[in-house]
C-alpha cells in the first residue's frame, strides 16, 4: 500500500521560522510501515509543500498535529473529502487529538491514535490488510473510531503498555519529501517525564517514568544518519536529555570514544548545572547549545508550575554552562497567576543580565492534556477557542495579575524586542568569542572550532529572531484589538 503522511505547518511566524526540523512521529511510523512492505512519503509543510496529486494516489492518509496546527489539519481533512473526494481512511495522531479524540472524529478523521502509536499503528495496518474484521478493532490499544454514529475509545483497566524504545527502528528521514540536505537532524533517545509540570501535557502523553534507548542503539542511529547525510549537527529532541545524568555522561563518553563528535544541541533542566562534570563531558562530546525551560524568575510562579527550581540559584547555574562553552536557549513562560507587570520586567532584566544567547518569551498556553487546561476550563478563564492561537504568541485566557491586553503587550511588544536588540546581539558575539578564547587557555573548551561556529550561529539566529519579531508585529497589533 501507498501511505501519505502530512505534518501541517505552524499558523504564523515565530523566531524559529525557517528552521527545517521535522517532528519524528510520522518518520518513525512510516519506517515501521516500510519494514512491513509498504511505500510511503511524508509532507512536512515547514520543509516542502504538499503534492496533492500524490495525495490522490494514497491508499491511506496519516496526519500528525499539535494544538496550534490542528485547525489546518481539520482543513486538510475537509479538502481530502470535499475537494479531492477521496474515500481512503484518514488517520490522525499527536498530543492534541490524544486528549480531544471526539473533536477529531467529529471533524472527519476515521481513526484517532492516542498517546504513542508505535504499537497501535502496525496493529492497525495488519488489521486493514487482513480482512478488516470490525471485532478486531476493539483490541487495538488507545484507538478511537466511530461505531455507527457514536464515537468509541478503546480503553483498558490494565496499566498502559508503553513501548520499549530499543524495539524501535531508526526513523528513516529520507521518507520526508525535501529533507535531502538537512542543516540539523532530530534524534530521540528517551521518552516520558516524572515532573508533571502544571502547564505541560508530556506527563499524560508519554507516561510518568523515563524510558531510554540504549546508548549502543543511539550510536547506531548516529552512524546511520552519517552514512546518508555525512557529519551533520544533531538536535537531541528528548524532553530532558539529562533525565538520568549518569546515562547522559555515558552517552557522551560513547560519542567521543566512537569518533562521533560534532555539533550537538539538546533540551535539559537548568539544575543540571549542579553537575559540572557532566556539563564538561557534554562539551567534550560537542554539545554547543542547550534548550532550557527557565519559565520564570518569580519564585511563586516557579513553585506553582512545579519546576522545583530556586530563583536564587539560576544565575549561578547559568554560568556553569557558559563556563564550558555551551550556549543557552532560554524558554520563559509569562502569565502565571502570580505574575505581574513588574515580575515580567524582572524576567527581561535577568535574561539580558545573565548573557543568555537566544530566548523565547512565550505566553502561558492552557494546552489540552495539562492540569492547567482543566483548571482554566473549570474556572471559566478561557477567552479564546481558536486552537491556532495556542502557540505561545497569543493570550488565550484571563490572567489574574494583569489584563490579557497587558500580558500580550508585555511579551510580544516589549520583552522580545528588548532582548533581540542589535546592541545586545553584537555584545554577545564579542563576549562569546572571548569566552571561547579563554576556554582554550584554561583547557575547558575542547572543540574551539565547533564553539566558534556555535557563536556565529547564535549571532545569525539573533538577527533572524529580530527580523521575525518585526514581521510578527503587525499580526500581534491586530490581535490586540480583539483583547480590548
């Protein structure tokens, strides 16, 4: 069978518009399907436009979406049914439909794959090929579908069976149309999270325990991609690459001993800075940038979000990464119940004072699946129901410490422009290069060429962010009118 996958593009511009980095859900599932003898190709809209003539030839259509892209996903379903007049099954998955499967079924999806589809998708393919006995559908875990006019959701009283990551193949990124010469390759080495942060759905989506892919298979993954793309920078897309710090250290040692050092970036918690030896080993393996969820400098907001971080430690922990030549992309969330205009200003000042290389100031999003969403719904605080606005760039709820209008202005028209001003950008370029040079002298910097490339990448990322902010401004200004 010929299967087509679609990953809708983001609804608007953001500071990383232009970074061609696909999500790995569809590539992994399509790699499984390929091993079962099927053909497939994936259209990630942020990488290449959809070839609708190829879609017409599909035997099965799969759509993957997050909350902010779900309206476009539903538009595609309507197009497939009404304009193309196709009757082939439409499958949909992702975090949004995991928690709102009825919505997806009511918008025309035939099957909704909730949570992980690594077990359910191959089971469904076998069912579709082998007789399609309706009774067997009820045995496919976490599958939602219609029974007559009613929506049905497969559930069980037994604990959910989470997939063993060592049983999964390396996602074949060649299945993505247009992903021929990537500037960076995404790689997943773990899933799950025990933290249960108030604003995050990861805990509910992938379980409350970390699961890891063995370091031996991660090394095999890297070699597989090297055989196709050459030595290309890698983004480890785990929610927290340092979930098990000892395991991360061992992985870094394996990367070095196997001669696979190159530019790596990954997501970690800030408190990894309490383990400087591991940070040093990351630098040794080629990690040049970490993505860190700082969230806030307001201690009450940090506590309410469940971050288990102390504001008093943040600057010191930031310095640990910088000491070993690792740049930081900080992600801040503004709009918690204890946030005020003054705490927002304090966060902006700290971000600049601490010399953080790149930054995202995001407006708190009550995302489906997160405890925050359920609470805001119960309190009647949701004021915007257009899912396309749930992208961190738009206020969608009624804040307590300020008005929705004040929050929108504080984040998009004050914080972002102030951080990405030209003076700050040139200042960081000089400081980072001086830090790299001093690291060579003190022997903390093990790969100065990689670090220098990272410094240059930071400079151009900040320039790109400045341009994106200017382009976003008109749509933000227009949105302000709806908040008045």
